[in-house]
C-alpha cells in the first residue's frame, strides 16, 4: 500500500513542468533485505540537493567532486542504529535518473543485517536544514514488518520493532 502511495505521489510530481517551481519537497527511501544485507535506497530530487549544497549544474560535468559532496551530505543526514548500535552505511550505488526538472539522485546504502535484530532506529533529516517544507518518506519492509514512516520537522527520528 505504501509503495503504491509513493509511486502515485511521485507520478503527480513528475506531471509538473519545469516552468513552475515545485511546492512539494520530498525524498523517498525504501528499506529491504537482500542476500543478508539491509538496503536503504534513497531517492531525492537532484535540483533540491544541488540547490541546497550550492552545486552549479555545469560543475557536475567536471568530475566526481559533486558526487562525493552529495554522498557525504546524505551519509551525514541519514543514520541507522540496530538494537541501539550505530551502523556505518556503505555505498552500493549512486546514479542519476530521469532528466530535466524531474531528475533524481538514487543512492543505495547497505550493511550486513543480523536476523536477530529486534529494533531499528532511523534518523532522517535530509534537506531539513535547507528546506522547511521538506518531507522524507521511508517505506520499511523487513522480516514481515511493513511500515511507512514520515519524517518532517521536528520529527526526524523513529524506532521500529521487528
């Protein structure tokens, strides 16, 4: 159900043209398990991140420096604990999808998941320091626990029992 909501919500956003600034600021994260790893697939609008980090569009072509800045920002803005122990997120994928106004950044982070884990803590304040209207949606689907979490100022952290 949450997945359908997120897809419909993003479809609505993509219908807007680039002639008008968008009034909805959202990132979407899917959490799931693959081959013993907990995966965090984060998708956020490229123009929002670039505006927040003051990255010019032309500078992207110059190399990997902008990609590294985005990855560092996301790692500092999104953190996870399993059973109250901090986890270090490893980068699995970084890519741009779409084009123009609807271009997104899709980043996948992961770490080895212990099936005996009883609780997951997620702190998600992506773009909260730059955009007051930002909303971050996390779709959590791990070990038969399915939840959709919404993060907005001032609610930036949540616990999930699994």
